[in-house]
C-alpha cells in the first residue's frame, strides 16, 4: 500500500488534512476515494493507518484509526558527510543513502570541491535534496527520513563534536587501514560518521586536519571509486558488518 508523509503537528482531534502534491497524488493518480484505507508516516518513525473521510481537488481529510512506532530492523546511527558533487550525483547520493538507512546527510565544500553555491542557492539545493530523501523514504519503506543539513565547510564539519562515534575519512592514498579491519575491531558499534571527498579527492592537509580531530583515514582498496560509488558502498558495508543487512 502506498505511504504518504505527514507532519505530526498536522494531526488535530485524530484527523489529518493532507494538501498539495500528496493530496493530488492520492486523488488524481491513485484515485483513492472516501472510506478507502490509507497509510501515513511522519519523520519520527510513527506509522498511521487511517480512513479517508473527505476529499476534493485541494485536500484530503483522513481519520486516524491506529498508530504504531515502526521498527527499522537496525539500530545503528550512520551520518554521511558528503563533499558537494557535480550534476545529478548529489541527487543520486541522497536517494541511495536514504534507501540504505543513513541517519543524517551533511553536504560540505572542500579544497577540491568544484561546486560553489551562494547562500540562497545552497538553501534551495538543500531543500531539493530533502525532498529527494522524503520521496526515497516513501518508495523504499524507510520509516525515518534522514535530515539533510545545510552546506558546511570541511573544517567546520571536522571540528564538530561527535563523541561516541566511530569517525572515518575515506582517502584513496591510505595504505595501512582498510574499512573491514576498522569495523571488525570496533566493538558495540552504534554510531558512525564517515566523510567522502569530491571527485578530486581530499587534499593531504584536509586528511591531516581530520586525523587531528580524531578521524581515522581508511581505504576501500586499490580500486579508485567515484564519489557517489564510495558513499553507497560504505553504507552497504557498514550495514552488512553490523549484522542487519544482507
């Protein structure tokens, strides 16, 4: 059954009003009618089953019949710090990362980032990526929609307080540490943040700075992967190694 996103604050007296594109999708695309059952979800992971009690061309009113907290099947918190990528690559990264259960996405600019946004455009892009995360969550059945934060700088991200997290920076020039070894030697792994560089990779100074702030630089092996492939691969590996994927 298709699921529709609602804001928790939009529920009043056990009734929710759905407007905009979601209402149009319900009425004109799916052609749901009054008395039909419908499934809703919010950003906190609550699933609602309801009944359409009234609809017109602009809005749909739903009576909430039941609600429950959904279980994702995994309890690891994964944050992706992703350097801005050109074209549609960021869209792909946000979409696939959401499907793979990322908890939060922090886009950032670095020394070799070719993309540069002014404040307004950066705000618009983040709103765009948040919509992609929402649509991906709806399609894939993910209950918790990852927050896409505002665009940061590399240094402002690296100095943030991530106490209790395994902190990783992916670097193709790393020779000593591999991701598999780091994950297998990290006991009771619950929180992870990993940083993925732009198409040109991280600058050595950036890697050194991240190490000073407690990040471990690691490699995925001898093959040099595209930035969008790195994000997807690392998320898949972490989910697999923590026992709740595959």
